[in-house]
C-alpha cells in the first residue's frame, strides 16, 4: 500500500507532467485535444492521490485545499462532458504553482 509520501510524489510528478505542456500556453491548450486530455488526466491523478492521503496528514496540512482538489477530480471523472476548460486553465495558472511549492516543502 502506498503511503502519504508516495502520494505526494504522485502529485508532484503529475504537476510536472502538466507543466510540460501547459508552458506552451493557453492557445495551444485550447487548440490541442490531446494536450487537454493529458492535462485533465494528470489533474485526475492529483485528485485521486489527494483522496488517498490519510485524514491525519490532511488535518495536519490544512493549507492544502484537499476538498477542492478531490472535488475537482470528481468533476473531471464523472462530469467529463461538462468540463469547463476555462476553469481547468485557471487551476493551471493560479493553483498548481502554489500546490507544487507546498508539496516540495512537505517532501
């Protein structure tokens, strides 16, 4: 069974995977279905990993918006026809950098 540290590494690796293509910019993201799929897939991994992190660890680190991360994963997985790429891009631009830094500090 994977522990909390391994789950944090999963999140860190998924952020790196997202950044690999997000750095091409929003226009490319909007135009390229494969890049959209890649990014959404890795956001799902982030949410899944977050959902598997122990409640104790989550309680110790309330600076990470665990419910929002997990909630986004649920939307991406279960409401895939309703995915709003504007919201996805907003998460990339505004939230992932902060999450990446926080995870880096925890590791």
